[in-house]
C-alpha cells in the first residue's frame, strides 16, 4: 500500500504540474493513463535489461 500511495502522489503531482483540469472522473482517467504508460515503459526497460543479463551469462 505504501507504493500505491507514493505512485498516486507522484501522478497527482504530474497532473497538477501540467495543469490538467476537468471533472474528478476525468482526472482519475488521466491518472490511469499516465500510470499505465509509466508501467509499460518500466516493463520494457526491465525486459531489455533481463535479456542483456541472460546473454552475458
């Protein structure tokens, strides 16, 4: 739960910094999209790192 709170606070800060306005439902949707993009990029980077590590072994 601590990670969830940290990620939620980070995403809320991003939304506020980019001055994204709208209804609370729309803000939640933006938050979900940003979180998904960050997670997808993280998965791609970890996968590439894992493949490089396997080639060295």
